[in-house]
């Protein structure tokens, strides 16, 4: 079975699937009704110390990534989280960070890819080459 996982910022998203908030703090300005989450997985979020160091710019992205991956690997809650994802064919991991490129969701996605989860729905659809279109005419 293929387990499809999407990652989205919680603000303004209404994607279907099993909706999981992956931050340790509740996102500002989002009501529980509007968030419509099925699970708040704060146990797999980065530790409070790591989160603070990263957002205060005390450590860079590479250090954050390495430490968070170590935390995920040694976290007993990770096993249950992986099983939860396997129990649902389509899941949406929700995060609140403003930065779409450097955040815990991206690191968690890399960790999950290594565990066999598919994120291909997150990839933008490739536009056909002009040459390919002309050859079909």
C-alpha cells in the first residue's frame, strides 16, 4: 500500500485527508474548528530547546536538521506516529512556520521518506516540454 502524505502550512489550507498538526505550539489565530485537525502530534515536534535555538538563530538549518533527525530517531513517540500514518491512506501534516523552506515539516518529511512514505502529491506538476507538445500536433 502507498501512503500519501502532504505537507501544508495550516493557515488557509483545507486539504482532505487525516489532518495532523506537527508543531508543539498551537498556531496563533487559528481556532480549533477552523484547523479541523484529527491529531495534534506535539510529541514528534522538535524539543522546546531546539525550536528556540533555531528560531533565535543560535543554530543554522543544517545543525537544526541534524539534531531534529536525531531526536526523531530516538523518540519513542515516532514509532506510534509512523503507525498512525500507516493507518490512514492520505495524511496532511500541518505546520505554522512562515518559512516554507526551513522548518520542522521539511525535516520530518525527509525522515518519513526514509521510512517509505510518498510525498509525490507535494511535487508541482511538471509542465510538458514545448517540443513534446509540438510532436503531438
